[in-house]
C-alpha cells in the first residue's frame, strides 16, 4: 500500500489549487474579514469578503498552511465568488457536514464545484480540520457582527 | 524481558503490527513512549489482585496497595537519586508538577518587580504557568535565547539571571531542538543570585541518567507516560525544606493531619501535595517502568539512542531538501530530530510518512515561541527511543525519499 493510499487525497486538482492558488490576495474594499488559527499546527487563514447587496462580489484569502488547507481555501473562494451570502452559507454547511460524515444530495455537492473533491478528506480524520478551516472562516466572516473581534 | 537492548522491541506488543500495510516504525516517542509487556502486566496484576485505596484501610488489600505505592515512590527516589523518598510527589504529569510549583512556591515568593527567567525553547507547560504568574504578580518574564548553532546561549543566561531573579525554569532536554541544556551550570548561576531553579525533565529522565542532587536543582518535574508508564502519572521532585515551606496545592482527603470546623493542620510532605485518591495503579506501573529501565541501565539507553542518532542524522542532513533544526553535530543531538522538507508543509509530510508506516509528529510541538524564533510555523519531528533500531531509521529515510518523489518537487 504505502504512499499509493494518498492518491485519493492529493489529487491533481488539489495539487493544482495548492500550487496555483486562486484569489490568494487581500481585498482592499473588504466588508468583512476573519482570521482563524489552527491551534494544532499553527496555521493561519485570513478570509476577506466584499459583499454588495446580498452577493459576494469579491473574495480573497491569505495565510499559510499545508497543501490541503491552501487548496481548500483556493477552491472555496472560487466556489462562492458571485454567489449570494445565503447560497455561500449553505455551501459552507454542506462542506462541514460532509467532512464529519453527514450525507448530502448530489445536487448540494455539485454546487461546491472543485471543492466537492476535498470531501474525500473523510478518509483522513487527522486532516479534516485542514480542509474545513477556510469554510469555517467564510462562515464566520459572513455571519460576523460589526463589533465582533477576529479570532 | 528481552535478552539485549537490541531485542527490547520484542517486549512491546504494540510495535508488532502493520500500519497502512507497512511495518510500523514508531518515531513519536517524544510525544509518548510505548509500554512494555512488564508495565502492562503490572497494571493488570494490580487490578486483578491488589486493588484498594492507599493509606486508609487496615485490611490486607489496602496494606498491599499502600506498600506497592510507597515502594514505587522509593524506586523513583533512587532512580533520580533524591536524598529522601518524601521529596517525591506523585502528580498527573509534568504539566501538573510545573503548575504545582508556580501555584505554590511561585504564588508565595514572586512579588511585583521580581524576575522569572525561562528559555525560548520551553514547552508551553513550562512557559504559560510562569507567564501567567508574572502577569498576575506584575513580575517580569525573561527568556534566555539561542546561539546560532541552536543551543542555549549561556552568555545570555548570565546576563538574564540577575539579583532580581527569583525563579529560573528550564527544560533539561528540548522536545524540539534535541539539545541537552547545562542544567547544573544554570543551577549554580541561579543560586549565586539567590534564585531557585526548576528543571523540566520530560525529555531527559526517560533518556539519560539523572541525578537531582548532583544537578542541585530545587524542583524537577517529569511525566510517566514518556518513560513507558501509563498516562496520568508523573513526578515532582522538590528539596524537602522548600516543599515544607510551601502552601498546599489542593485541599481534600489524604493531605491533612487534623481537621476542625475552623482550621486544618496539613500532613507532612509528600502527602501535603497529594490531595485526594491518587493514580495508584499508575504509580505502581511507573515503578515497574523504572525497574525495566534500571535493568537495561540508563547509560545503555543513552548510548543506544546516540548510536541511532549518529546513524540517522548524517543521512537526513545529506538530503539537500531537508533542514534539520538544532545542532547539526550528532554528538550534540538527542533522539529528538525536528526537520522540514523544502516546499512541503509538515502536515503533508506526516500524512505521507504515515502512509509508509512511519509515525512522526507534525506541528508546533507546544513550543510556539520557539517556532517563531526559528522562523517557521511548524516542523516535522521524528523522536527515537532505545527500542527503535537502524531499521526504523532506514524506514524513515526511505519514506522521506518516497514522499519527495510523490509530491514531485511539490507544493507549498
Ligand atoms: C519538554 C516538555 N515539557 C513538558 C511536557 C509536558 O508533558 P505532559 O503533557 O506529559 O504533562 C512535554 C511533553 O510533551 C515536554 O516535551
């Protein structure tokens, strides 16, 4: 077995997102930002969104982390850009549900775009946090009250 | 017991298994050590034959349990060469022991303007208790820094420890850098300035001979689980006169002489610091682990680990994409080896090594200020114990090479 077991985790799409991250930059006109630390590994992810009306007009992320967390952040930003905040929150819920083994319909999964691939992370319990941290940051950024402190 | 240290792995049932289809190479000993059959048997034997509460009953089982519990204390006393068995306090672990000292001795003796000196390589459990004490008491927390070679800067130690210093607390061996700090010399400096010195022995007691009287440390804490005992048992050594002058840590059963409506007189040491029912089976199993280590001999444990380091460290350093932290000279390095692979995050490395059967730790190793000083957010750490072999070392090196190939020059 050995490393071949990892083929399902480090798929080409995932490596591509990790090596060529999309939307990895700050958002100058951000309406909300959220920073989350992963206390087990010391990784940090900053998500910034620019919401206009009820739509995510622009989104970006910065920070450092492992292949999985970086790829996940990249996929997440691609998936939710242009969506309404309600749609984005639904997607975040689908993703975090999948990561803890709850089933969702094919339709829900389709909506996640590339990001649905990362639900394969369930096979690697120690890495679930790496994949969900960016979705969690998105959720927190969208739900944040103005006076709420960043993590 | 196995005939020689090189066969000692046979005493550890857990090591005989495959992980992800590969032979298990357990290289996460700095996090926790595996348990030999002898220790497992001693736990089972206690619960099957002798289980009772200690120091309370007059019945036969209570007597047996008490005798074995106190015998374990004496074993630990001899193991670290304490002057008296009443200087050995059973705790939950190293963290518990360090918190005990901060909450009692520290609470009593640290005042506004005083200094507490620790090092930048401390584990969070020998950092946060002092940091919080300093905040509460308006005292100053100072850090001894590293030399460029990754060892403790003793010149800096001489500058940082002053007449205002009341407590110096230092890891005897680092859980990241693989260095052994000159604790005896630091104790001398601390004492010259009228300060006490606390040693964090979590990564030293399991791996090398330790003599607390020779080191002349005032307090010394370590964990049982890193020396093949169960979790939830540890030891705090303290000099008797200091322990006697300290207030209790917790209140309750076992730690009293007499209790009246409005006052209590406390038991003598060590019982003053052992409130409530202790981890009796754990303490007895720790005694068995001490027996096991003494049978092998701590000099031999140290020598075997040094042999493995002499073998594996140059192999690691020869890989152009590997950075090893701490001293590069094997003679100055313990079996704890933290490293990074170019462009690969430690988490990805650890997942890949696990797929090859190699168990290592990835992360900040509860030493975030040290990670900051090293300029990294995390590292991968392989840590060896005497039951490991060159075979484990080869498996690590081969798995690292395979990982490099898998990610093909890779990512992040
Ligand atoms: C140097 C050092 N100090 C303290 C500790 C804390 O030990 P425990 O978690 O067993 O209390 C550790 C454990 O990782 C350590 O490596």
